[in-house]
C-alpha cells in the first residue's frame, strides 16, 4: 500500500530548470531587422531600394578613396602616380594640413599654443556640460577665456588680466542692479565691464608688449579651422546669456527696456548674417573713437554674437511662454524677488524646454562661421578657395579639400547633437 501511495505522489523539483535561449527570430540582429527593416511590405521595399542606392554610392566612391595617393608634392605628380586610374589626391591634405588648421601666416613654431588652448577647452567646458563634476572646476572655467586669449594671441599678460578685472567689475554692478530688474542689471554690468576695460586699456603703456612672455601674433594671422572654432565657441558662449537677458527684457514691465529688446530682436532677425558681416568689415569701425583700432576679428565676433543672441532670445521666449502661469505665481507665493524667482523656478524649466532650439542655433551658427571668408578672413573655406586652390601645385583639387572640411564640421556638429540628446534624456525634457 505504501509503495502504491509513493508512486502516486507528484514529483516536486527542488532546483530550477536552466533557462533556454530565445528563438533566433525573437532576439538579436534578426529581431532588430524584422522590427526596423522588414516589418511590412512597404518597409521591405524601401529597405531594398535604400540598400541598392547605398551599393551604387559605395561602388562609385570606395575605389576612388582606396586608390588615394598621400605622398606626392603636387597634383601633376599625383596624376603620374595614378597613371589614368581613378583615385583621390589626398597628398594635398598631408602637405597643406597646417594651413587648413591654422592658416598660412600663423607661425609654425607656435602651433603648440592654439593646440594647448584647444585641449584646455575640454577641461574648461567639462564642469559646465557635465554637472556631476566638482564645482571647484568652475574656477578654471572662469579664467579659461582669458588664458586662451593669451595663448593664441600672445603679447603682454596685462591685457587678459585687465579683461578679467573688467568682468569682475561688471559682475559687481550686475549684483547691485539685478534686484531691481534682471535685464537692467545684465546690460548695466556689460556696460560697466566694457567701460572699465576701455579706460584701463588706454592706461596700459605701449611698451607693455615689449616685455611679453609670449610672442604676440596679430589677429590677421589667425586662420584655418582654428578661426572657425574660435568664432563658434566665443559667439555661442556670449550669445546664450545675452539671449536670456533679451528674452527677459522683452517680457519686462519697464516700457523702455521692453521696447529696446523688441526693436533689437526684430531688426537683427530681419537682416541676413552676411549683411551684418559686411557691416562689421566696413562700417562698424566708424562707431568707435577715431584713434582706436578695433581689429576685424573683434568686430566679427560682435556682429555674429548679436545675430545669434537675437535668435536664442526668441527660442528662450518660447520656453518662457510654455510655462504655466502657476510657476510664476508659485515664486510670488514663496516671497521670492524677481531675480530669485527667475533663477530658481522659471529659467531652469524654460531652458530645459529650450535645449533643442538652442542647440539647433548653435550648430547653425558654427556652420555659418564659414561666411567670414567673404570679408577676407581666411577660415578653412577661405583657405581652400584662396591660397590653396590659387597655388599652381594644387589647382583643380576640390573634392579632397572640401571633404576634409566637411568631415571636421561634421565631427563637431555631431558631437554637439549627441551631447544635447544626452542632456535631454538626463533632464527628461518631456516631463516637468
């Protein structure tokens, strides 16, 4: 009886059965292709057509690139090496890389200075872009613009120190006026900083550059992709705070401040950038005192910054308009004054909403720096269209040079885009 009862008792496993691998069609690359490439008949046809177009492009370009020549000194020598076969003359890149990156007049023995400034840029930008890093690093971020100016231009260290002191004076004026009105405090701080730097520059003796620690390099010697990077980083960094001030000024209760901001934004947005660059090249010098010599680079920075700040102001104004009125009322109910309400409640949310628009303008602005070639500034496009193609050694080389320039711009713009997407995921811009 006991044996029969023992045989009727169900078997109870004491260990779990090992997990089986999912079917090949339900995981891995096969699942991804079924989901994204061959989900429906229409997607399948589009995928096949896209693969065919990609095949045609690769079969036409890959032999040309793989047969490229890198070690000749002229286009004629490159064609002799190719001997009628299809291939690229990448030798122009190996011979003229320094002109493409630094221009044709920047001293070659000083290339380490802009290279060091470029490397330090990542150190200075890290605590701003990645807010998990220690806040103590912001001290280096604050002094980096003046250090980079001294490294690239050289000359007396008194000028960057004077500019740093002017920024400190402007911040003190801003902190005194911002309690009344943010826009008034911001623009008052800028005016105080500019006045301090202007007066201080007149007091610095002309012999200060003779005892300089670094050899001075005139701004007219700047060129190549270095010039594009300098214009892009400088103008974007300046236009964001100015755009915030313009957006807040447009919503100000002070009629004069609001009118000035509205007129500035609408006028700048209604004028093409290339027109403003011609104004910077020809007319802007007349707005300075006759004895002053404001170089072209500074005038271009002023105009590009004005142009981009007007567009950023409208993007931020859209972010401010997207916030419900209750956010403003919440700050009032907490007893916060205007600067505190904007800094702690309103602007963090508005800027979070405005990230895609700000990044879009930053990418467009960086690409628009190539327009300076029309006013005789030899950026990377100006170098290609000017000295390089004007040389008899490389007359007729186009694809290789413009592909190199496009690759550099793509790397920078793609990096900015990827960072913005990471920042949006980190801040969860689709949730408030």
